[in-house]
């Protein structure tokens, strides 16, 4: 069960490499910095989500002198087998990605995630705690789709309605609309309010479910019992239909929707303090790790076992927290990158030097 094999061709620094990780335990990608360890994890992430965790520019994935790159993965889940294929092509105008699962184009991110569910942590992952709300919203929505795949459609519906409402607002060119156009906007407002309610309901329920697991995981990682809580922060405290009416002129002037779930946030409270502003870097890093491990536990309760990707995480932790993280890793497939040998707890891990496989 898990990722059986992944092959890269003309991808990043690799002409050709094939990795066959342990499907049920820890595989350590051990080699010096700059040899492509993180690129292997990036390729796995692409097969699961269609996106890189390092860049938004598809052209960055190709070798400098190549017009195409390929990533192929074989995944098993029970009796099911998935062949996931990604081709990145560069033309004179753009670079495009084409992703197929068992020869068919996936209809949604959820379909991809069901083929290869992931839990990912990189050194930049701490930004979900200490930076602005964009990453927290994205992470929360990803968690929602991973924990309950049936919750994905409301997010897709909200995105479509938001796009339509914003398009209509831009068409006003800053002028208050005529009665007919105002009625058209009211139709989209009703759709917007309904879709927003669905999204907020799912997010808030997920935070309620995550909170006790996060508190337990963080306390285990920190080595002491520490109160941790999660608080949802809507962009407006008014009922949304009233709030939309209150900001209508501002929305018209700006040409986009200034409130709604796309502007909401959540915060992590550590001992009743806002972790974004008042936690230390070590506490923020541990909270970010604990948040992902807590979500991993929720997904696992649904019967799926996400593949864990840990990119150079142990170099960012003090020895005691690194040791506790190893103890916290759930049973299942894990890919770890490191430039130096890890603790004795990984003595039995499957070790791969990516230089010798390329």
C-alpha cells in the first residue's frame, strides 16, 4: 500500500531517476544539499495535487535546455492500483502541465488526493502560523477536502460564485448599477451568501474537530501539557447578507468582493496567546508541525493513510523535539529528506542516495 515507485525525466536537476520507497515505513533520502532530494518530494506533491510546493511557475520544473519533463508514479491502495502521469511542456508562449490518472484526466483535486493523499511539511511550512491569512485559508480548505472528500464541492461552488460576482462588480466600472443590474447582483448575492454559509460551516466544524487533536499532538511534541486552541475569524461579524449591503458601494468602487470566506482567517492560540504574534520561532514551528499531524490523524480515521513528506524538517528542530517528532510519526509510509544521518530511531529506515539512482 502507498507509493510503489516514482520516476522523473528531465525534471529539475535530474536527467532520469527512479525511486522505489518502502511502501509501509520510513524511507530516508540521504545525500548532500543540492542533489535533488527536495525535487523528489516536489514531484510526489505534483502527482497528488497538481501543484508544486516550491513554485507557481511550471517552467521552473524543467531542465534549462529541455522543452518537456515527465513524472510517473505507481500507487496502490488495497486492491486498487493507480498510474499517475504528469507531463510538463514548454512552448514559445507558455508552459503547461498535463496530469492523468489511469489514463484519464482527473475531474478535481479531490480525485487526485484520493489517489495519493499526502501530509506535507517543509521548512517554509511554519509560515502558516506566522504569516498572513492566505496560507491558513488554503491549508484549512485542503484539510477539509482531505478529511471529508464530500466537503469539496461547496468550496468549488463558492469559488465559482465569487468569480461571477466579482466579474459583475467589475462590469459596473465604479458606477452604482441601474435597477436591472442591481437585481442581477442581488441574485448573485443570494448565491454568494448560501455558498459562503456552507464553506464557513465546514471550516468551523473542522476546527472544532482539529482542536483537541492539535492540543494533544503539540503537547507531545513540546514535551509538556500546553493549552492550544483554534479560533475562526470571519471577515465580518454581521450576518453576511447585511454585511454585503453595508459594503456594497465599496465593492462597486473596488470591483471585487471585500468580505466573505475568501477573506476569513483563523488563529492558533498557545496558552491563550495569539501564536502568530506572541509565540517563539520554535513554538511556531512545532505548532505548524502539530497542525499537519493532527489533520493526518483525522484523515487516517476515515480509513485512508496519507503519505507523509518531511523535507529537511529535523535540521530545524532541537534534538529533544526531533526525537519526540520521530516518536509521533504514525505507522505508514513516510519520505524524509536530510543531508546528515538521522537519529538512532531511524536506524532501520530504508536509505536512498538519490545520486546513485539517477
